[in-house]
């Protein structure tokens, strides 16, 4: 039983890894679209096209990383070494992605394509093995739910730091030069992230081992994956969940700058986003003991949908109502990522139980694929909708353009939450997990004898 339990220190160390990722990821979610249009100088149309091109092809790289990680054999395990190998490249490319070169418009567009593509590659190279690591920390589903809560708690702590301090640091470091300010701010975040990844590597270990002398092939693993119905459901849910988060995240700066008319209020608003999301994520591990993860996810999404619809009608002078609806939204949607990631670990167990082979890295590549594809759709839809409604950077917006920004802030993500709630009805693995977990323990013990 002790082998199933994780120490607080190990959960802390594991959580730091997602804190490291989200120092950069949350910067992309909340600031990248605005950085590219208002600071870097891309048009909304060019940006929408770039996001579709650079992020779509890279999703297939996620599967490749999952396959390679499953076949990695080192004295440190299968997945932990990638935290060591990829941390520094992750930090360097992050800075380059938020660097504005002194090129002509064509050169700047090419540079943006290249650096964003490289960013997606290094993100896959470190984040997919990190995600897969949760599936081998412990065979106990409740322990994994707890680890997932710690993970996303640190993700939201990092998000809190990013959301509150980014614009302040850009102003501090840039002295009026936003391009320099963003470069130096991301440089600071990248340095911190590298150190956090190293701590995660040092503080965790892989307890769930692959089947001894497991014989498999890439084709067989992929066939197992696409026939894993719980994995397919979770992958689609992950896409929808990240999509609506990306849409709303991208809208916040535009909303305050051009609709509320108070860009200085963004920092406090984003601080509330991070704090409430953190609180919801930490509490959810105790709620699911009574409701189960599936029911909790559905309930959270349905109430979030109603809350977002209400927020659409908020006027610029109703900041109190805006904050109230935002608090409810963040408390409810904050824990949903943690729930999905814990379910991905169950999907890996289900695959081993069904096939007799374990491919944790490949299963968890779904999380990377869903994150990126959701980011693709969310980011591209955000830029495209801005273009459709006639958005022009750094000028007063028309009433029509403001309407588009309000839709991005409320109605578009509301539709996403409704899709997520409906989609979770097709996930039917949770009730089977006690039986599957018990049989897997017996199978592993028998193999060790």
C-alpha cells in the first residue's frame, strides 16, 4: 500500500513542473494574441492564418513524442529524463518567441512562423513526458487525482503571477518600449521555469513500471490508442475545454482596453482569475470523493455556461457585476483541467488492462494534442472573429467591433462549456475503475512473482 501513496514533497515537486510550463503557457493564453497584433505588428488575418498553420502540423509531433517516450529506457525512468533534457531549450525558445526582430513585415512574419513552430516542438518535448509521468507516479486513481490537484494548483499559482505581473513587468523592463519589455519579462519567466523543471526531475520517481519484456510496435500502439474509447472521448473534451479557455483568455485585454476603457484594471481582474481558479482546483479533490469526477465535471460546466451568458450583458460601468460573474466562472472552470488529466491516467490503465501492454506516453500525448488543437481553434477563432468584426489595433473601436469582443468574452466560451458538459456524458470509464485497478494490481503482482 505504501507504494501507492505519494508524499507531500513528491506532490509538491510534481506540481512545480506544471507551474514551470504555465509561466509560459499562461503568457500565451492571455497575452500572445494581443502581443502579436498590438506590439509585434501582425494583422488579425495574418495572425489567424499563422496560428492555424503552425499549431496544426505540430499536433502530430505530440504522438511522435509519446511513442518515443514510451520506448525511452534510462536509469531515471522513461519520462523524468525529458524534464532534464528539454528544460533549457524550452526556456531559450520561449524568449525568442516573444522577441520582436528589426525585420521588414515579411521577415517579421517568417520569424514569427519559425519561432512559434519551434515553441510548439519544445513544449511537446517537455510537457507530454511530464504529463505522462503522473500516470506512473502511483497506481492509485485517488492518489493521481490528488497529484493532479497539486499540479493544477501550481499551474494556477504560476498563472496568478503571470496574469498580475506581466503587464507591470513589461512596463518596468521596457521603459515605454513594449517590445523590449516583453522580451525581458519572458526571459525572467523562462529562467524560473528551467529551475522548477529541474526540481520536478529531482523530487519524483516512477513507480508503475511497464510490462516486463513487453513486445509491441508503433502500429500496434497506435491501433490500441484509436480503439481506446475513453481516450477518444477525453481527447475531444480536452480540445473543447482548452478552446473556450483560450478564447476568453485572449479576449480579456481587448475587453478592458476597448470596451471597459480601463487597461490598468486588467492586472487585478487577472489576479482574481488566478486566485479563484487556484481555490477551485485545490478544493475539487475533496469534492470528487462524494460526486465522482464525471458528475463534478458536468455540473461545473453547466453552471459556468449560465454564468457566462449573464456576464455578456454586463455594461462598462458595472465592474462589481463583472467581477462577481468572473469569480463564479473561475471557481467552476478552474478544476476542470485537473479532472481531465486525472482521467487520462485512468485511460492509460484501461489500455493496459485491455491489451496487456502499457503505453502511458502515447496515451498522454492526447493531452498535448487536445491542448494544442484547442489552442489552435481558440486562438484562430479569436483572431478571425476580431477581423470579421472590423478590429483595428490601437484605435477606438466601433460598436460593431466591441460587440465582437463581448462575444469572445462571454458567448463563445459559454458555447464551449455546453459542449464539454454534453461530451462528458459519453465518458463511461469511471464506474469501472475500481475493478480495473484491482485487477491491474493483481496482474502486476503476478508478473513480479
